[in-house]
C-alpha cells in the first residue's frame, strides 16, 4: 500500500505553484511531515522525483521546443530547491524527534529509579520500553568525563542489537551512563566495557554493576549499589574497569558504623602521624603491600624502592603502632584500618 503518495502530490503542487521562499518553506514542512511519518530519506527523494515527473507531464503541452526546454530547466532548478529544502526540514524534524526520545527516556528512567510516580502510570510507560516492573533487574553505571549523547545512542543500539530491545534500557542520567537490564542476562558488563573501550580508550571510564533485585524498589537499590561501588573505588584508588557491588560489600559495612571505623583508624594508624614526614608514606606502603598479597619484592618494584627499604618501613610501622603485617591477626587489623582510612580520607592532605 502506498502511504506516501501525499508527498509526491504535494511536491508536484509545489513545482507548479509558489516559488522562492514560499516554495522552500512549504518543501521543508513536507520534509518534516515525512520524518514524523517515519519515511526513510530514500523514499522522500523518490517521492519528490515522482512529483517532479508529474509536474513535467503538465508542461509537455507547451508549444515549441524552446518553451519545452525552458520549462524543463525551470523544473529541474525548482526540483533541486525542493529536494534541498525538504531534506533540511526532514533533518530538523529527525533531530527534534531524537531529542524528544532522549528526554522521554531519561525522564522515564529518572522516575523509574526514584519511584515517585504513580505505579499505574509508571507501569504504562514501562511497557513501552519492555520493562516489567515486578521482574528482577540489574543496573549498570558507567562514569567518564567523556560521556555524551551520541555515545549513549551507540551503546544503547549495540546492546539492544545483542541482547534485545525488551531486555536493555540505556540512557544518560546525571552525567552517568545508566543501563537497566533483565536480571537473568549474562555478559552485559563485558560488552558494555568493550564498547566504552572501543570508543573512549583505556583508563578513561569505569563500570559498576549492582546486584539483581526485584521490583521498582530493587531498581533503586541496584542503582545505589553500583554508584556506591564507583564512589568507593574512587576513594580507594581501585582502577579495575569493571566493578561488581557483590565483591565490595565489606565497604558499606565498614562505613555503616562510622564511629567504630574512625576509632579503629585513629587507634591503629594514629601513631604514624608522629613519624617524620607524616603518615602518608607508610599508608601508601601498606596499601601497595596488601595489593600484592604481602609480597615484598612486588611491593618494592611498584614503589620504586629496594626490598630493604620496604622492610625498613614495615619495621618502622611496627615500632610506631605495634602492628606488623607479617602477623596474621595484626595483618587483618592493619588492612581494615588502611581501607577505613582511605574511605574516610584520613589523614587530610
């Protein structure tokens, strides 16, 4: 069925009707109408040319070869004007549609994660995006200073193509790339990381994955877990490209009793502040040591020190605090205190 004959008829009328600015404005309106109707640009051009053919048929009755040639030249010039104006109008309407789509999607995700909208209204909007509110979902959050709308579109299209439109919803929200996925899907985090790596390069982004939770409240919980994981990673200096909230549950536990962790940090590490140069050097040494599972050689290499210098620092820590990482129970206390110090931003720079 021909749903776009109106476009050919409208162009034919334009080519035998108004000229100049009126012709261009009318053509732009036709192009915008075509974009709103979802017609591909290829079909827009085809219909304009059909309209031009119809307009030409109306000129063939002109007497004399010269008149026909003049009419043809005029028609070709007008056709060029109409095509250019129609495609400009089409492009403007298409861009406006993309902006509306992005705004609607971002607003829906915001309402969905905030849970402040009437459940009936939210369910109706969720159906449009393939989201089942009662189901289990996982929220992925990506952070980077280089995120932008075009990147979000590419990521959304790539994830939807691989995992299905009804299983993935991706948008920019508060400067972060937020991806909501069905809880049973696997492989989304690696695919998201691959897409960001391809577009932004290494070291310029980080992704966190919340735990799967059911219902609307579960979406907000998964989002909070993902964002908190990124916050903790920034404080602790974790540079892994993909973080899983399930692997970082100890940190919310530490911060849940802030008074207790503050007391632990000051009691265990406080004496380091009396050392020449302050506590920072010793905290960095312990941090790198724990990252390398207590290996003195690897720690020395990472700190650009000799193994003897590392051993000296550890002995100095024991002298000041009474704790040494070579002792199992003391190692756990020291490690917990070091993590707590980084979470608290202690000591202040």
